[in-house]
């Protein structure tokens, strides 16, 4: 795996080389750093698993509602997860990715953390957002606009992930399909099956995020097995 910035003052904090698209920092011999290595020699841990698993859990719950699993149709159960896990935990992971020098991870986690805060604010009674539409078809179109913006952003993230690893590419690909089908379902509210298809793709997205997050949480030197994400070729 190629390293980025192996000399003093390059790469991550303290001149530690880093993987340009991955979630981890690496030592000069290619091994992963541990979070803390003795008193007075503290290094950043890997915020990737926190962001990925937080995203996966919140996405899974909302997607189960979108497919009407067990007859549940109201999405309000996701408010707490959207605020505390999908929102706050992901935003914190994004800020630590900035500190680790990973612009890609920082942009992804911070933005999708903001997405969950924004989505929760729509559902929370008292914000006045839903009341302003008073149950008209304008609400469906407005939600379509909201999802359109995230469809475009996710497509940009998909393009940015193409030289990272297959796990991330599949994650953003299925997430973009999720936003696309939910957006179409909002613009065509009578087509309930389109929204359910978006929920189905969301479930797939959630489990891919769980897998990629678990692959980062179980490093080679700390686990009995590893989960491959298949690194893709990078430019020389």
C-alpha cells in the first residue's frame, strides 16, 4: 500500500505517513498505529469505525421504516438516533478526521452528520417545518428537493471514492441509489413501491457500512481475522 508523506513534517501529525483515502495512519514499515503508545507519546485513534457504524445504524432503522417492516410507517422513531448517533457521533468522527488529515473522511462524516441533524429537525414537532406545509403536496416536493441535494452530493463522494477501496465505492453507489429512489418517491408520492425500493437499497447500504466499519475496527494485529475491502489501484 503506497504511503503519502514519509518524511518529517509530511503526512499526518508529527510527520507520520498516512493513507490518502483510507481511514488509518501508518508507521514507516506499513503497520498501523495504535491509538495510544505509552505515556507522553499519544497518537490519534481511527475515527472511521465510529462514523461508519453510526451511519449504518441510523440508516438501517430509517430504511426499515421506509420498507414498512413489521407495519411501521411513521419515521419518528429515528429522531433520537438521527440526533445522537447519525448526527452527533458522525459529526465528531468528521472533526477528528480533519485532525488526522483525512479530507475525504472528514467531508463524508461531517456532511452526513449534518444530514441527520437536518432530517431530525424536519420530524421534530415544534420546529414548524412540517406545520408550514399543512399536509399539502408541497411537502412531498420539498422533501424531493432536500433528497435531490443529497443525491448530488453523494454522487460527488462516489466519484471521489473510486481510487480508495471497493467497500467504499459500493457504499456510496448504493447510498446514491437510495437517495435517488427516495427522491423519486417524494416527487411521485402515489408510487409507494419506489419509496420502498429506496428503503431496500438503504438496508443494503447500511450493511455495507457495517462491514467497512468492522473491517477498520478489526486490524490485522488486533484480531483473529480480517475483513478485506479490496484496495483499488491509485495513480503513481
